[in-house]
C-alpha cells in the first residue's frame, strides 16, 4: 500500500508531457502512414479486421463504462472483478490510468468552460480535442483524485498501468502470430493495436471537442455541452453529452429507449445478471437521482 503522499507523487509523475508527446506522435504517425501503407503493400486478413473490431468495442467500453460512468461518476456499483476487467480494458485504450483520467474528468465537470477545465472548449477545437494533453496545467488536479485514491482497485490499475498497456499491444500481435506467423503478427499489431488505439483515442477526443462545439442543448444551457447522436455512434452512447453534463451521475447518457447508448445497455445487462447494482437514474422532469 502507498501512503497518500506517495500516491500524490505517483499521480504527478505519470507520463510527463514529453513522454505523452512522443507516444502520441508515434501512434499518430504509425496510424496515418504505417497502417494504410501495410494494408496496400501486404494487406490485412479477416483475423486482423476481427481483432480491430473486437478491441475497438472492448477498449471503447472500458473507457465509457469503466473509466467514465463507473470510476468518474459512480453511476453504478459492481463486484471488484468486474471493475478490474473494465480497468484492464480501459487501460488498453492508452488514455492514461483510470486515476489520472477520472481526476481530469471530474475537474472537467467541476470547472467546465473555465481555465481549470483541462479540455476547455472555449480555447478552440484543437485544444479540447487533443492539445490539452501537452499542457502542464493538467498536473494540478490532486484534490479531484482524493476520493479515487481510496479505492484499492483504482490504485492497483494505476500502479500496473504500463504492463496493462503492453499486454493490450501484445494481444493482437500474439493472435496474428498464432494465425499466420511473424508477418501476420505484425499486421494484426498494426491494425488492431496501433490503428485501433488511434481510432478509440480520437472517438474519445470528439466528446471533449465536437460535443462542446456542435449539437443541441435540450436539457441545459449552463455550459457548452451538446448532444450529438452522430458522436454517440462512435463512442458507445457518450455523444448525448448535454444530458450527461446536466445529470452526470445517471448511468445513461442517452436516456430514451431509442437513444443509441450501448454503454447503458451493457450496464443494464450486468444488472440483469446481478453483476451491477445501485444504477443511478435522473428523472428529467423532477431533476432527482434515484437508484435501480
Ligand atoms: Zn464535457
Ligand atoms: Zn462525465
């Protein structure tokens, strides 16, 4: 176990800006140049595409259900082994540890559109999309991490974040390798490792950029958050961002049955099987939070 002081140091030192820049540059360059070049010169197999799709869904839901609705907003409760599974899946998305991600996100809600908002959309599309990653200002969110540090599962994932990331990159290589040797191992790594990471990163970024710039505000105009069903198609339901900012602890982002929100469907399915409980819902009419 670490003391709170040690935990604070660990949080501050997780991925300094130059490491983030280097990793982000490598992933972006490889995804935009290497992935299509390999596709044209060698080609991808059905195994590569299947792994791309599977890992897009698994790591995407790891972020939306695990990092976002479970850890950041406590919109439901689940057994530790389910939480661990979500935090491993979320870790594979290369979006930092759940501790750091959720601390940033809680600050986003607490100071939306203000200087302290890490992805402040008032500073323009690129800052809110990914420019904020390279800003030193993001290392000042200790007070938003206090509650998170009480959770041993979150601290476990924070401590073993690097091995979790490496296992997520090794997985597509090993699947490809077992199907077609070294060449296919590399191909599967490129498409389902690098290409998928880039795709999931940008789908998450769109919530902070697109969903604070374009879309409707049917629930509240208190901040710049907007609903975008289009972004929901790419982000497992997170595009209903105006509803989410208005009722942030609701386990649903799209509250209507016809809203495309696979994250809420997964949480509800877990509830049906007894693997999730205390699902929090807001009554839009009354503004109350209740538990399912
Ligand atoms: Zn937001
Ligand atoms: Zn949120």
